[in-house]
C-alpha cells in the first residue's frame, strides 16, 4: 500500500474539505467573514460621506451644538451587534457540540505527541506507527491524545480539526474522512526547536486497505534491504534531532558513530556497537554524550525489534570518507 501524494487542492481560502463536518466550519467562517466585509464597507463609506458633508467651509465654520444623546442611534448600535453576536454564538455552539461529541461507534486510536514525532497506537492489534496515521474512509475515528513532554497540537487543515495534546491528561478529537488520499498533519503548538519538523500525514484508505494495513505486522517491507528500511525509520523518528551528515542539531549526529569511541558525561567511554545503539534507543539517558542534555524520549515499547535492527543497519552505513 503506497502512501499517496499529499492533497493540496481547495479554494483560495481553504484546503479541500475532507471531513464530514468541514463544511460547518467553512460556512460559519464564511458568514463571519462576509458580515465583517459588509460592515467595514458600509461604515467606511458612511464615514467618508460625513467627512465630506460636514467639512469646514465658508458659511459653515462653527460646530453645531454638542449632542449628548440620540436614543434611536444608541438602541440600534446596541441591539444590532448583540443580535448578531448571539446569532453567531448559537450557530458556533451547535457546531462545536457536533464536533465535540464523537459517535459511539467511532474507532478509537491513541495518539502520543513527543519531541518531535507523532505516535499512533491502533486498537485490537496494538500496532504502532509513527508520523503517518492510517484510517479507513467513511468511518468515524476518535483520537485519544496525550503528550509526553511539552504541549503539542494535532492539526489537519483538510479536516478542519485542531486540538492540543497536554502532558498528564487526555484530550479527544473525532473526524470522519470522506475521501481517500493523504492529508498533511501539522503540530500547531510551539513545542521546542524541532517544532517545525513535527509534521506527518493522515493516510485515508479504503476499508480493505485498512484491514490489510492492520495485518501487515511490523511495518517493515521484507523486500527492502535492512539499512534502507532503517533509513525510513530514521526519517520518521530521528531526523528531527539527529543529523546524518555531521552537522550539529539538538542531539549528536549519527555520522561516524558506529565503531568509534564515545565519551559520556555520566558513564565510562566505550566504542559504539549494536548494543550501545539499542540501549540508546530504549534507555537514552543512561549514557549521555558529552555536551548534550538528556532530552531524548525512550522508544521502549514503540520500536519493534525489527525496526531497531533496521536502524542499527542504517547507522552502520553512516561513515564519512576515510573512516
Ligand atoms: Cu509538537 Cu510543535
């Protein structure tokens, strides 16, 4: 099953509406927008008219008496905005309820946000995926979300959904995608220096493809060489913090790690081997490379053994010339 290219169609104002309630958001947004345009136009023209009509000129140089009250005007500028705002409130509140209450048959998927990746855990099989959420089309999905470290925000413009992920509590979100395709997922809460790279995709597939996806195991394609599979895991999970070309990011580069001596601030030095890489994934703070803080989250329970093997195989290929 291929990840399809990301869909970016839509109007001038919005990306294409893909969830069952996206039109609710668009309609209310459109209403508020056009009311604002109309009010701005009418008031501005009215003001210009008065400026011209009552400008200072010969025979009209003295201000008329000070007006302190005008009952009709005051009633109008109180009642009209109040009615308008209450109308928008009731409309918005009804839509908000629709978007808040997930249908009882919704498929629950757990979401964890962490610096800097999305982790999705599927029901029944317990399958775990990173950064790409795969869901069946025309099926209500309920996301049960929490954060590991700082705030994150799950934002899919095509679905018109955005909600914060908060450490130590759950927030929920539901949607029903109406069209097969891949749609961009963003983190919309500044969550550290990898924030802008905390992106992903929601892959909406047919129900058959979804069943096949659930059964396809550890996510590794047996026909792909192990180090290439490892690069895929790296791209999804590690690239936000670790470079592979020696450049300095939040965490140590992975270039020339394998087979070289590593110096730690809280442990004896050693030569990096398979066991060291595995331990760094599962217990990242046990050996901290000198000059770097212990900010990496543990991938214990998130990475399958096959994925760890693939990552090790990939890291072994990362050698600069002469090494
Ligand atoms: Cu996570 Cu911004």
